[in-house]
C-alpha cells in the first residue's frame, strides 16, 4: 500500500506540473476543474466496475483481469503518445 501511495503521489505531482506548465492562463481554471472531476469520479466508476464484475465472475478473475487490462492500456498509451517519453519540465512554457 505504501508503494502504491508513493506512486500515486508522484503521478499527481507530474499531472499538476504538466497542467500548470502547458495550459494557457485563461484555460487553467477550467482544466483544473475537469481534472478534479476525473480524480474524484474515477474511483467511484472503478468501484462500480469492480462490483459489477465481482457479481458476474469469481473474485480472482475479476481482480486479475482488471489489473492486466489496466497494464495493457497503460502500455498502449505509452507506445501511442511518444512525446511523453521526451517530456522535460525545464523546457515547459
């Protein structure tokens, strides 16, 4: 749990850094609100998905299928969006 919490913290710092660095001033408040909705609503949607899957398939399958699906989607996104590989905070703005 501590490792997952640390990874979440690092992810939050990167998201906020990118948001604050690249979003124009006149859009920053709007995008911050969208970000807040996603961060607050995402876990609720995950809970709905988990409960629905657990009601249909055995728990170990629901848990592992979700983990593998998430890993596959993150890998696909990393391969599809190559500019993120070269992101450097000091070149922002």
